[in-house]
């Protein structure tokens, strides 16, 4: 007997995408679906993981093809597409002069599904309570990354992009993030895409994009 349960629509669809790095073609006429849950962009150093996240974020458009995020086309509604994406470059200094608490508050305006409850749990889990009045430039690399991870995970964005999320984290934070991503892997309405050299052990993947 056929299962009558309809298959959930993908969060993000790529159709006929050709995307180039300065020295090579990364995707050629590539079509794929990114469903809800956790997707891994896997590759070694210099394989194009970060550039792939820029493509998915709508910040580096393809040469050819279309990206459609929850029915919104990047090519015809760029701003609306980008409003559904959360990506912060952990290496950028854009928010460095802003106190952590103010940075979190600013996200509630930008992301309508931002969850203060989730944020409170993430602040506690990453032990960030003592950092809320400090500007981001005052923080260590690991603590700064924890702030950005908390923001991303609490954003409620349809597409949340995390570049090497475990990098520079202390052991308790690695364990906490592992538990959070395990929960995220079962989220029915959000897609979490992580770029890393391997999959986090024990976390189920909805999809995997392997880079040469």
C-alpha cells in the first residue's frame, strides 16, 4: 500500500546552477534540493566550502541557473530571498564595535521568527552570560564564534549557514553544539547547512554536498 503522507517540499532548490571560483568551475549545471534538517557541505581546505555558502546565501550569484528558497527566487526577488537567510562571516569585523546584548537585540528586528527563548537557552549553553555587555572585538576567537552561533541558531531563519561551526570551541561548547545540531537535524521547517571537512559524528544528515 502506498504511503499517503506527502513528501515535504525542499527548503532550497538549485536548478541548473553553474558557479565558478576564480581558478575553476565548482558546479556545472548542478541541480539539487536542500531539505529541512541538517545538510553538510564537505570538502578539504581550499575546496570551495565557504564559497558554496556564499552561493546559497545569495551573496555570490551563479553564472547560470536558479536558486529558490521557500518559493522565493534569488534572481527575481533578491532582497526577499536574503531575508530568509542567516549567515555571519566569523572572520568579518562588521559587528565588532557592538555589545553582544545589543547585537542579539538587533536580530529580533531583522528576523521575524527570532526566538528569545532559544537565545536564552543558547546563551546559557555556551556560557555567554558574562559577555553580554562586552563588544565583540573584546572577545576571544572562540567566544566570538559562540556569540555568532547563538545568533544564527536562534534566528529562526529558513536557511541557516554555519561555516566550520566547531572551530575554536572549548570542549563543553563542542558537546553543547553537537546536542543543538542533533535537535536541528530533526527540525521540520528550517534547513541548517554546515560547511566542514567531515560530518559531526552521530548527527543524522538530510543531505550532503561533496566538493572535489
